[in-house]
């Protein structure tokens, strides 16, 4: 969704977009061409995950992501279409830029090296430490929670210790899982003499990241980190189907929207949990509930009359609707950003990855409550739903945060287009941070502080020696006093 929005924005400006994707645009643009279609080779995951599977993933998904959605994707470099681009790139005109997903398959940075053009990374989730480090972004672990934790500022001393350890630990694990494997694949499919991946990462021109300081917190950013949260919104607005639109328009008491995203299926909840939701939803009538259910035949019988289900729902249009009062969500970053933009309060049921930390962020802003997916009792669900539905403070907070999130000098779309074109105009070194070329101990000023410490200790030592010498010079010795007395 984020990449489609960026592609469409750049195509509107007249750029020719040659795209490698699993999801070709349904309405292709004039200057848009799918040069590598991965639909036939990619493993599809939409509506494929059960509640049990999602619950078992937990917060630490790094091993799975680096292998299944990292190293394995590097095999796409071997596709004939990719080999044609790498070995015989177009020359009339040549490529100006390579734009890549900043996730786990950094091996594709090697394509930019092969074409001798700048590379831009785009991060749909919050940026991982390895992306920030490769762009010279300092890791402010004293007040910025590490990517895979649920910590919040302010942090106690011991939490800051753990946060710092986790940040370095995850970075080392990313290198451990990916470096050797992806270096080998680049040498195999791109160039036997290609520089190591960690060196190529330092040449990335800039990164567009799906963050904004009003939501994700204040921290100093190197100019190569460009915040564009909300970029995907405009391009992904799809009008409501007529029947659904009428149903929502007629919902005078309001609508609750309930989905667990594009991966996890609500209908795979245990029967007891489904019955608990049914009971709560029946009890809040005439408020209506719009629920995404991929396979309605698998849903437990007894659906309340005030609930409508659909296998596909135009989410942005639903959240934009004036009658939408609440969003029950898994806590995905882009879904929650959509709710934020339209000022819709949340009840979060996070399962894995960043979902817990996302809901924690929205809770800290006063616009969300969290339910434990392992303890979805009727009492807990009823309390959260009724609290957010009937306590105006959550909607008021959501509206305040929406205004703050959207209050920018340029839209996310215009910001993204400007910096992409900036990279084309000025090349990969225009925003290069000096930190990428410095060893960590110089960045941390250990040599400077060490030198100053030695100077201070030496000065103190000399002062003490001098003081003792002066003291001896002005103080008569005991032997001298005896002789004088005799």
C-alpha cells in the first residue's frame, strides 16, 4: 500500500516506473510497467493465518523475518527478468534510481550497485536499527525504545540498560542471520566482486520511513531519514460498496469496525471467544458492528442482527465515515495510522511483531485501550468496548492527535516526491552522514573522553605532587627542630 502510493505519486510527476511486485496495480498508469511480476512465484499470505498461529509468533519475529522474508527473497535476483535488468539494463534512457523495501532483503541494494545509480530505501514499518545505523542515525537508547520492545519513555535506569542491550543484540542478530547468506547471493546473481552488503548499505542515499514525531516520539534525525507517515492514505481510498454505504448511513447510533488485518482471520477465534464477542455486540445494539470475515461459512452460528460481515472492506472509507465510532484492531501500523488520521479511537487486540508497541503508543496518547489476546473474556471485551464507545475522552484525544499528526509544512506525498527527486538530482552522497564512516568508539567519543580523563587524572596527580613538594619546602623537618633545640 505504501509503495503503490509512492509509485502513483512519482508516475503523476512524469517518472517512468519499472516495478518488481507481488501486487500489480489494478488500474495501471500510463508510465507504469511491471517488469518482474512475482504473483506466480511468491507465497501468498493474505487471509491465511489463524488466531493460534498469530498468537504463537509473539514479539520476537526476527528469525522468521530474516529468513522467510529476507534471505529467501534474495532468490528473486535469479529470475530471468531480474538477470536481464542486471546484465543488460536499458540505456535509452538508463535508470536514474532504484527504490527498495527496507525490510529484511537488503541484497537488492546490489541492484543499485550494478546499475550505478543511487538507492533509496522505503520502510513500511517503523525503521529497524540496521536501516538507521546504515544511514548514520544515532541510536538514542536513553529515551527511544528499541524497535522490538514495548518500553516507553521515560525509562528507568535498568530499563535503559535492557533497551540498550536489546538494540545492539537485535542488530547483531540481523547481521548474523543475513550477512553471509545475502553476500553470497549477491556474488552469485549480481557480481562476484561486488562489495560486502554492510558497505553497500552505507551508500544508500536516503530512507523514507513510515513515522511521524507526534505519534512515534521526538528524536534528532539525520537528514537522510525522511518521515512520511500517512503517505499511503490518499492512494488507497476506495469508495464503499452501495449496500455497505447505505447500511452505514442508516446507522444513526454509530458503527464499530472490527478487523484483524489482511493476514489473521477473526473466524478462527475459539468458539468461547466468538460467543463473547457476539454477546457484547448484541448488548450494544442499536450500535452496529462491521466485521471483516474472510470465510463466513467458518463463522460460528448466532451472529447478532446488528452485525454485518464481509470478506473485503474498503478500510479507509469506513474509518472516514462520519458514523464510525470505534475501531477494534490487531494494531497494525498502517491500520492504526488510518484511524489516527480520521480521529477514530481504538480497542487493540495485538498478536505479534510491532502490534503491541503500536497499541501502547496510542494508549499513551489517550485514544486506545488494549485487550490481551490470551484472555478475551466477555467481561474484558464488554468493558473495553463500552468504555471507548461511551467515554468521550477517547474520541476527543483521537481528534486532537489527528490534527497534530496532519499539521505539517508539506503533505506526506509531496514530501516523499521531493526527496526522491532530490536523490536523483544530487546523488547518493548529498545527505551522507559522517557517522557511517566512523568506528563506533569514535562516534561514542570514547577516545575523546578517555583522553580527557587521562588529562584530568594527570593534572590531579601533578597538583597533588606539587602540593606535597611545596608543603615539604615550607614545613621544617623534625630533625631540624631537634638540632635547633640543642
